[in-house]
C-alpha cells in the first residue's frame, strides 16, 4: 500500500507560512493583492477562481476578481491588464486559462508586468527558471516539489519521468526536478513504448490531461507517483491522469485527486503573490 501524500494538509502549511509573513508585512503598511481575470463562464474555471479567492481571504490578501463576458475584445482585456499593471495595491495578476479562441493568449500574457506575473508564464520568468535565477515558480510544478519534499522523496541522482510537455506544467516541472539533481526524461504523445519508459521512474509525474491514463504497468514498485491531472470520468466525477485504484498498490507514495496537487497550485500562487509584493516594495532585489 502506497503512502498517501496529502495536498490539503501541505497546502495548509504553505498558506499558514504565507499568512504569518503577510501579517508582518501589514505592520509595515504593505498588503499583498491579487487580481484574477476570468473570461467567459467555464464552470471548472469558476471553481478554481472561487478557490483562489477563498485562499486570498485565508492568508489576508486583498483580492479582486474580474469576470469578463466571453465576447470581450482583445483591446478591452489588454487595457484592463494595463490598468492593473499600473496599480500599486495589486501585486499579482492572473489571467485564468484557457481563453476563448478569439483572444490571442500569447499577446495577453505578454502584457502582464513580469513583476506581477504570479503564474510565471512570462517569457522573462520562464527564461529565469531555465537559468536557475528566479523569484516566481509556476504554481503547479512548484506545488509538486513541495509535495515531494513533504513526503521526503529523495531526488538526487534518481530517475524522474514527466509525462506531458506543456509550457505550464511539463517543461518547467522537468527543469525543477533537474535543479534537484534528478535525471529527467520528458515523455509525450509521440513517445515510443511509454509504459516502459515510465517504469524506469523513481518519481513519475503525470500531466497529460487524460483521465486514468497511467495504470499499474507504468509504475516501478515503490515509485513516487504525482498526479497533476484534473479530469472528469464517465460519471462526471473529478479524477486525475492516474488510475489511482490500479497504481496505489504498486507505488511507494501517491497523490490523490482531488486533495493532491490542486490545492498546492493555489497555495503556491499565494506564495508567489507574497513574493511579488515584497519585490514591488523593494524588499527583494
Ligand atoms: N492562469 C492560470 N493559472 C492557473 O494556475 C490555472 C489556470 N490558469 N487555469 C486552470 C488551471 C487549473 N488550476 C487548478 C487550481 C486549483 C485546483 C483545485 O483546487 N483542485 C481541487 C478540487 C477542485 C474541484 O473540486 O473541482 C483539488 O484537486 O482538490 C485545480 C486546478 C489552476 N490553473
């Protein structure tokens, strides 16, 4: 039986740390603020945005939510972001993805000030991660690293396999694992004999976006299995990219969905927003 990695618990610890630091900042008259922009009315996005707002309240941040109609123009969205860039009470700006098709995602992300880019999606921040000189880490990969640390998973010299090569999760995930001296392989939809590559992994991170895709035959006995997936199964129930019931008896430790990586993503967003406030107030060079 695998050890269960509890993302709810670890995320609560991260948020408690952020809340304590926020209290200290407030004594200096600094209040971190997060603006979240949601375009359209995708129900899943609404849940995530609600969770983000609740987390802001928990840690003592100012939070603002902008709900824009699905047919908002690119110019309207860009001018909202520019006005938020200019405000000293807003430390971080997050534009919830995916955006409706008529909007140019790259152009939208590019107008966010790199100093307020709490998702770390900006080219400057992506580049800084590549060279290991960064302030903001992308929330989901950073959350995975915290979970591995909490479970005492040793990465040095170990084989890590990441399934998925997105800019948001797979690629930065691989980089962070490499920074901890793991030997990292990135797999994707064209990888030949995927299960056998995955079976080499001491640490397996699934970020594919396919419900219950990773089964026991992908997993080396005793491996740490981290499930980044957020899917709905045939009954509409939330499930990950890992077939939990099949993998759990084989793995050494495993994250559940829900209650694994999801809550961590939000906790790391709070950590990034706190960092943004410190940077903008000259407390960090
Ligand atoms: N600019 C941007 N930044 C993001 O960080 C971002 C995004 N866009 N678009 C969508 C994805 C997805 N994401 C999640 C956050 C929290 C949960 C979460 O709290 N999950 C709970 C359950 C949620 C539920 O009940 O549906 C859990 O796993 O326990 C999930 C997914 C952030 N994302």
